[in-house]
C-alpha cells in the first residue's frame, strides 16, 4: 500500500468544530464556493456518511465514512475505482482556535499504475487539502 500525504494545513477553529464539519458529509452543501470547483470536480450527491464525486479526466469516485475517532480522524473507503484506495483526514488541535489537518490517501496500486499516477495523486491530495483549508477557514471564521 502506498500512502500519499498532503501538506499540513491550519484551520482557524477548534478540533471539535472542524471534526464536526468534516465528519458529516451533509456539510458539503454548506461549504459554499462549490461553483469554483468546476473543471476539477463536481459533487454529484451526498448524505451524512457518503458522497459521490465526478472528477474531470477521471470519472466518478465514491467516498463512504467507515470510521470516526472523535475530534481526531475520519476514515473513508472508496468505490467506482479499479484498485483499493482508502482515505483519512487527521486532525490535531494546536490551540482552542487552531487545528492542523492532513489528508492521507492509501492506495494499493500495481507498479505500472503507480508510475503513471504518482505525480497526479501527490498533486491531487494537496489540491484537495488546499481547498478544504480555504473553504473551512472561510466558513468557520
């Protein structure tokens, strides 16, 4: 399994508030600015524990929450992919109004796919982390 880690991002809110926002996927509708994502991905549907995204030049990817450790981590499994991929959001509170966030992608990729997709996955996880940081800081402050 190969792990791709985003850069660590800082959210200007408590760990509890950030966890609450990220652990309920119904909040995707509350983040706003979703129209700015056109060209990168589109949220097709979502509920409290799952969402279906359509990624440009890739197709559909489903995410379903499989485990939550309150105020610390959220684990996801994926669907619509030809390989096993899991994702994790890790949170670490720095102070009452600052939380560090890191996204991790755990992918079981054959060697050929890994060589082909390595750069895109590294860029993609950081793009998503940047987006979460921007939207959460805008929404929670």
